[in-house]
């Protein structure tokens, strides 16, 4: 079996065969290994340039975070501020220099200029909008993209943002769960209704047919993990967990899935670094859906330089753009018998 990846393949080769466990079963035909890009603070035109380039060189997805507005002088702290989390963003998460982008229109535009790149919100602040509005917008993006949208949602943490929009901050997790139920009903197709209490409405229809949109839930707390296992199709890490915290979160989600008697939840982890040794370490631990920070491989400056930087990263990671069902990392684990 030929090793298409350069740096990534070298990282895998350095790890003893017995340490891989189930990872030894990965093959080129399996869509089990993915590397996406988490994007925050890019202007819309730059985001589209990145999407085009990422689509060409083989990244699996772009994950677009959001805030609707910057509350001037806010004091709220991100839920991961007291965790053993490497802080990727220096200073305030939202500051006057942060470029805020509406994620669903931006992803719709990205859908129009790409062919296979998955388009994900990471994450979308679901309680800040009426879920019927979100359902309609998400289905539109999903159809424009030919089924490539992954809707990552969370409850939000910035109290002052809720205040600015006139949305109650207290009870936002209950609102999140109710909104998820509305989305499920809307995506099922046909008429439905919702008794409330946050979003009551009579019989309506958003789509005449079912729409298969993956709902990804975020959050690292015990309550968030339980909610993801109970209500989600996948899970996306909040912040940038350390390798040790990522393994702990993965194990906790696996135990919760077993307790609930459900299939394992697909978990997407942001990583602090993207070098082949780091990625190989995650893969050896069985964490194979990884998301790296776009600003580490898409520097500021000339577009040609940005594209070259991204292409070099893709080559080092062993990515190839020839899969219609999503790019995968092509590093192959060679067994001692050469197979």
C-alpha cells in the first residue's frame, strides 16, 4: 500500500504498531480521518479565497465561528477560561478589531465557489434567533451546497450579546434544547407545531421533504457533553483543548454513549498545533477528526503567498483533493509485514 502523505506518513511511522489499536485498520477507502480548518475573524472575501484554496488542496471542512455583535466593554468570560486550554486567541475573544461575519450567508457563498468542502458552523448561537428562521436559512445553504452543511450549535456565553439583542440569557440552554427540537421537526419535512414555552407556534411547514443536516453540538462541560450525546449527531470541542483534555473528553463522551445505548458520537477536536507529529499523536490515540486553526496556515498578506502556505500544509499533512465525499488524510500505517 503506497504512502501518499509525506510528513503525516512519517509521523505515523514513528509510532509503534502496537500503540495504534483500531487506527491500524484505517485505509485509503475509509472516510475516517479528516482535517478541517477553524476560521474566526476573517473578512468575507478572504474567507471565500480560503474556501476555494482549501477545497482544491484537500481539507475536509471549514468551521466558521460567530458573534452577532461586539458588546462594548463586556465582562463575560468564555467557559474554557479556567481550563487547561492553550489560548489560541490572545486577549479578548471579541474585540474592536475582530471581523464578525454572518456564518450562514458566508457559507452559502462558499458553497457557490467550492465542490466538495464541507461547510460547518463552529458554532452557531442557536438561542439568539427564532429556530424557524435558522431552519429556513440552514436548509437553503444545505441545498445550495448539495448537502455539505454541518450545523454546529451552542447555547452561547456572552451575556452582553444576549442583552443587546433583547434575548434572555437565563434559560438559554433550555431554549437551545427546544430550538433543536424545532430544527429536527423542520428538517423532517411536512407540517409540524411547537407548544413552547420559548418558541410557541401553530402548524407550519418549512420544507415539503426531509433534509438531512448533521447537527453538531459544542461545549466541554459535563452538561454540554450529556446534551450532545442525547441530542446531537456529532460533537465539536469548545476552545482548544490540550491533548490530554481532548482524550479525557473523548473518553467521557464514549462512556456517555455506552450508557445511553447509542452509537458512538463523531467528535471533532481543535488542535493547538498542526505539525505532523502532533496530528500523528492524535491519530494514534484514536482521535481522527481534527480541526486546525486557519490563521496558522493562511497567513496575512498576498493571496498567492496564502495559497502557497495552505498547499504546503496540505502536502505535509498528506491531504489529497480527489475524494468527492470529503477529503481524508492519506497517511497510511504500514504494518511490519509491509502491508
